[in-house]
């Protein structure tokens, strides 16, 4: 496993649906705290992350169900798989298996950008269309070469 810089919020994660962007901002803050935690801090930080993910995913799942989001089952299943992994690692961490928690943290940082780009962006667009009558627009700074 290669060393990973702590994840930070970036404009690439902005989806244009403020309630979802706020939840994602909180996720990244908690992930950064988990990434920089000492071994002694890991249990508390992992518990905070698990609590956040439960609320985060419950909110997104509710949005999908309430608006009959077409791709909801795949998205809900992915949320369930992440929660299952976090719960399993939390148990292993209580047994002193610190490295598995570090690997989970790394995996969450690798997982989030793709999940956001593909599944959450589609949901944000759907929510914007449902609530506002159109797809959210996100303006990002131009990349310089």
C-alpha cells in the first residue's frame, strides 16, 4: 500500500446540489481525520466515520426512494457494501488489527471520487431536475496547461 496524502475537498467533488455537497464535505473532513489519526485515535475516528456514513447513506437512499431514482438499487447496494466493510473493520480494530483499518481508510479515499463522479453526480442531477426543474450547473475554474 502506497502512502496517501490526506484527502481534501476539491471543486471536482462539487455536484451542484447543496445538501449532497454538504454531506460530502463532512465525509472528506472525517476521512482526513481518519487518515491522519494515530493508532490510539483510530477506534474513535472510525466510529465517527461509521456514524457519518450511516446518516449519509440513509439520506441519499431516502432521496432515491422518494424520487424513484431509476438507478437506485445499484447505488443502495454499494452503500450497503461500504457500511458492511466499515462494520467488519471496526470489529477487527477492537481486536488490535490496526493495519486493516489503515487499509480501509485507503480504500475509502480511493472509492469516493469514482462513487461521486458516477453514482452521486447522477443522483444530484436527478434531484436538481426533480426539485428545480433542471440539471444543476457547476462552474469550475479552467485548468491551465
